[in-house]
């Protein structure tokens, strides 16, 4: 593959597939959706509570840690999880090689399931709990490499029941011109409090763009280049995302002020490969793999005022408790 974007997607997709199969075998025979809790164990105090996937033992149990650092292990199994507005989306394995998005309300009742066309990668719920989105890796769907990996992003409106299976059906403008490209991928949706405006990533060739979209109009326009996996702040004024930087070209986290266009780099975020989650207007959580292969969730100040600190070891897919 000639361009780095597709090479990277293939590598990440292969790693994700291996981890999913290895970690999800027990899921097939486990009871899912049980809201019971195990005994709490201590963790690192956070600015607020955080929900996450506990990767210990390959069980992928959805767990929580409160603001005092008390860690509680649950029994629901997910590969990616996100909670907001009383709604939880769980991207999970159903059978070997088969996945679905399961949506639950605040009581734990299952509202809907949607079959997924590939391996779970990203999950989000709007602040109101009404708009659910996900991104998966799809095998054999690459525009540039037969049999390669691409991404597909879906959006579910719980108010109307409308399911958008792929953002590729939306009309897109790149740098002000109607998009006529064929080799495109979209990933990493984040939805504004109006439950209509959203941001996502567009990748084509060796370029990525931050795009701003309209769910009702089914349109998107590019905002800036070199931004991936955006996450809109609770106050709607900033977008956090990863982009290539540093001496080794690794991903780092940045925060963009939407009004001024000023971008700041968050220190100590080198090597991040996640869609960061805003715990508060001033704190971000994200996962990255430590040396030795252990996924770990970190918390960083959104104003870049200090180094990140470890929140939860052996964990991934952070979200507010919601």
C-alpha cells in the first residue's frame, strides 16, 4: 500500500481483530446485560467518575471508578462502551466474527440492537442520550487495497428510530468544493447538544480532515486538515482530536478552540490511538498502550496545564459515568 493512511488502517485493523477474538471468546457463553456489581477495588482519584472496559483476563467487563478512586467491576461485556444522558451503547461480540451495537437505558433495559459489519473501533452517545454512533473496521471493503481494511460509521437516532448505516451516503464538500473522491473513509463521530450538528474524521488518500456535519440535511463540510477521532467539549466550544506530530510522527492529542481556531497540544499524550472522552469541561480521558502491552486510561487537563496522570490500568474505552 503506497499511502500511510491505508497501511496504518490495515495494521490497526489486524491488531484489533486479534485482540477481539482472543479477548472475546468467553463472551459467547456469558450472560450479558446483568447490572450486578462485584466488590470495589482502589484506583486513582479522578476529577469525576469514569466508566470503562476492564481488559483484565480478556473478559472485557464494563466497570466504573468513582471520583474517590473506588473501582467497581461489572458483568456486562463490551469491546467499546460509552454512556451519556442515561443511554449506554455497548459494541460487543455475539458469535466468533460477529458483532452488534446494543443500546441500554438508565435502568439497564435493552432498547435496541444493530448488527455491525466489522470489528468495533469507536462508540459515542450524544449528551442527551438520543443519538448513538459507532465506527467499525470492515474487511475486504478497502477502496485502494482488495481485501484490505476500511472504516464504516453508523448513526442511530433513538427518537425516530432512524438508522444511518454509513456516513458515506452524506453529501460532502472538501475545502469548499463538492466531493468527487471515491477512496474515502469516515470515523469517530461526536454530536453536539442540538442532536443534529456533529464532527467526524474524513480520510482519503494520505490526508485526513475534521468535518462538520448536519444529520438532518445529511451533509458534511471540511473544517481543517490533519485531525482524527474528534470529541466535542461539554460546553461546545472546543474539539479534542489526535493528529500526527512529534519527532517520531506518533499521534498526539490536541484541543481546538472553535471560535479562535487556536490549537494547543496536550503534553505527554504521545502514542495515543483513541477518541478522547471529556469527563468535565476541563478534563479529558483517553487510553493508550503502555510499554509491555497493557492498555491504560489517562486523564489530562484540557488546557495543557500539566502532564497526564494514570486513572485506570488494564482498561480502555473511557466515558463519563453518564
